[in-house]
C-alpha cells in the first residue's frame, strides 16, 4: 500500500479518499483539530533561576529528556565552568528570561530561597504571563502566616505560581526512578499551568499528583520536614514496653538478689536481661496489632451497624498496625540473634564448666532428662516457625510486594497468617515456661515470671478471636459488614413510621381477600425481611406470654368497631363476661348463640350454632334484627405492640373511623 502525506490539501479530497479501499482511507479526519498537551516533545526552552545544587541537578535531568535549558544566575562569572552541566546556557537572570521569551517558552523554575524572592521584583515585566514553579520548602513546621508560594503569588500577580518539585532532592533528580515510582505533589490556581508542570513531571520520569489549589501549598512545603509521622506512636509504645519489661527483669533478677543476698548479677544487664525483655515486647506488640480489629468488631456488633464512625483513638490505633507489626518483627529477629549469642559468650562457658564439675562431684553418670529435651525442642521449633511466618508478614508489608497481591491474598496473609504467627509465638512461650509457673521458686520476691506477664494480652486476643468465629457472632458480623442494620439503632421516626404506617394497615386489610389469617397478616406486615430469624425467636417467646383476642363487631349501617381484650377467657368466666362491659359501653347489641370453645388450624377458633359448624374468618349470614359477632384469631402481642396500638385510629374503606378499645 502506498504511503500518503496528510497536509492541508488532503482535506479537500477526504470524502473521495474514504470511498477508496479501506486500508488506504485515513483513520482521522484532518479537518478536525487535534488537542495537544503543553510542553510536548518539541518544546523549546525551560528557564531555571538559580545556580545551586538543585538547579544543576534539574538542568541535567531536563537535558537528558531533550529540553533546552537556560540557567539564570545573579553572578554567572563566579561559577566554575566545571559546575555547569554541558549543554546548559548560563546567563544572567534578565538575559535568561529574555531568551525564554524569544524562544516562546513559559516555564520558569525558581530555585531560590524564599528570602531572595524580592530580588526578582525588577524582573517583574519579564516574568509577567509566565508559569513560576516554586521549589522551596518551609523553614519549620507549624509556620504561621502564608506559604512561600502564596507570598510569591502576591509579589507577582501577573504570573501563574505552581508549587511542585520541592519533595525531590538533588540526588533524586540525578539518579531518580525512571519508572514513575516517585510522586511529585503539584498545586496551583491555574489549571493550564498545572497541566504543563504535570506533563513535565511525567516527561522526567516521575508521577505527578494534583493536590488542589495554591491554598494547599503549606502542606506541600511542610511534607519533606516531617520525621516519620506515622511511626511516632508505634515507636513510643514499643520503647515504653521495652523499658518496662527491662526494668522489671532487672529488678527481679539483678537488683533484688543483690540487695537480699549480695549476689552480683550485674553482667546480666548487657545481654541476658535484654534478651528477656525482647521476646516479651515482640509478643505484646504483635497482640497490639490484632487487638483493634477485635474492638472494631465488638463495636459493630454492639451498635448493629457499620455506618457509624469509630472513635478517634481506635481509628489511629488501626492505622498504626503496620508499624507495630514491623516493630514486632524487629524485636523477634533481635531476640533470635541474642539467643544464638548466649551460647558463645564467656559466661556461658563458665556455667558449663561449673555444671560439669558439680555433676562429677555428685557422681552423676547420666544427666539426661526426657522432659527437658522435649521442652527445648518444642519451644525452639515453635519459635522458629513463628518467626518464619512473621517474616512473611513483614515482607508483604513492603509496597513492592503488597501491590502484587490482590485483596483476598493480602487479607489471608495479614489476617490468617498473622493469627497463626501469634498462636505459634504463644506456643513458644508456653513451651519455654513448661511447668515453671506451677512452682513457688518461679516467683522470687512474689514477682511473677516475665514470660507469664507477656502471655496475658496475646491470650486475650486469641480467645476473643475464637469467640468472634462462633456462628452467632460471625453471621451477624458478616451481615453488618454487608450493609445490614439493626432495628433498635434506626431513627425513632423511622421505627414509628414502620409501626404506625397507614400503608401497613392497608396491607393487613387487603390480605383478607387472599384468605390469610390475622396472625399471618400481622406478622407478614410488621416483620422486617432482614430479621426473620430473630423475629421467629421472639415469636416463640411471646407465645408464652398473655393472650389477646381480637373481636370484630359490625352493626347495620354503622362503622366497624374492633375491641381488643388482653385477657384470656377461662372456664370459670365465660367469654361473654369479658366482652359484655365493652359492648355496653359501645351501645352494641350482641347475639350470643355462637359458642367459641374449640381451636382450629392456624390458631383460629371455630363456632357452633345448632349443630352447624362454621370456621371463623368466613362470612356469616347477616340478620336484619341482630348484630353479627365474629372472632378472627387468637394471637399474642408484647407490651410494646400494645402501646403502639393505643393511639392509633383505624379506617375502613368508607373512610369511617374505627376505634380501638383496650381493657385490662
């Protein structure tokens, strides 16, 4: 296929060329404009005001990307020729800005200290309409007043100020990552200027992140000054734990024996006491990693919803779990190294010689103890396995490794293997202690051994995790995390609407046509779909409570009146005695030819008259001189439902009010 050159003349023949072979037709219409990003591959020049280390490193990186660089200095003659990279045009600041204007460039990097910004005021006309990139950092944290970029914007209102590149060092610019693994925070009020700077960032091999307007410049300027902000709490916690355990071990095994018996164990402070404190710190810190997850689960179970925020202390604690886990791994690794060094120290050789001398003196030929052999092998094996699993957790905490895992794999490693590592560590300490905690000599000066204290928190975490795995907790927690909410935590207006809604009553009345019993109509209308299992449990409990009978009376030409009697008829007191006082107060005449003495299916009673049996719920033949009496169902309600029925007005299809009368 012959090649075609698309020029301005091609647009006139575009329609005819489309009718040719499909392979020869152009893919794009040359008449349509093509949007181009600023600072494309052929951009002419970038100006840098300043000649320090950052300016020289930035110019070297720009030259390697194919940009023309003009460097402006207050005194170009004082710079040695070897300091300026080859290919950089070194000029005065005014000459550099003029060269930028002649080449049609717009980007100006201000690699100056903020106190030198006023020295650029004579160049205000040359800087007008240019994009000024401020690369300075804050002098201190919590600096009052405006940021450096905002001050620069006030000095040069006719220029667009963009904050960026301040988080990169000169070394990073020279040897920085070309795989866009280093982020550059960019902020500014001009979208086009920010777009130009972001395009330059990507061209230099960095990843640009837009953090908003120039009002965010203070946070960008203070970002390089923070010293491990997310590590302060975990480091402080780990340090305090180590100090507490170290002082406790020194008190029990060094200070008190010296004061009591004059025994000199000061040489234990350098290695033995440290090795006693490190495993306790590692175990407790690992338990602190998984304890906030238990608190969060219990809080969600108690609230019955996930749509309420956690307390601030719990939120900060959960955000520090990664740092706590890495510090736990550090303490465990140091404990392993210290344990290996215990056998090669000089004191260990003396102890072996003393033990051998005592054995010879006592005439012991064989000192083999089967229980101690099993004890040492078990606690060493569990400790090695626990450290190995903890190493996997530490590796997956690295971003380069964690980003290669999907969410399910990461959760399995951090949660499943994490609890396995905690269980193995607890087993390591238990095998180490063996039956030591059962002997009185293990409590010198009434102080419990250190390994026993370190087991309290990890055992509580493991027991709590096992309780959450129970079906009664796990199923409810699973529903909550999928969006289910408990009715007792719903707003009061919503609960009242659900209980007293007229739509519910219409639903109950409408279900009569479908042959449902009143029990089924009430339960199907009131019961929430998400609480069917809990509703059935409550229904079984309510069956044992008081019974309530619902009667329906209908007079000729009048509205229907429903009377609720919350006492169960007894053989000694007929049903008529319960209803007659209410009937008298309502001025309704009843015909007591129907005797309700048996109970049919679904809790409905049956009525008999002159040997004829009629199931309740069916229509009775009306009488012109007598009022019909019909009992629908026998069902149970709790006190809350009774109270909700008291103020309610029921309406029938003829919009006539129906009064509910309750009588205890």
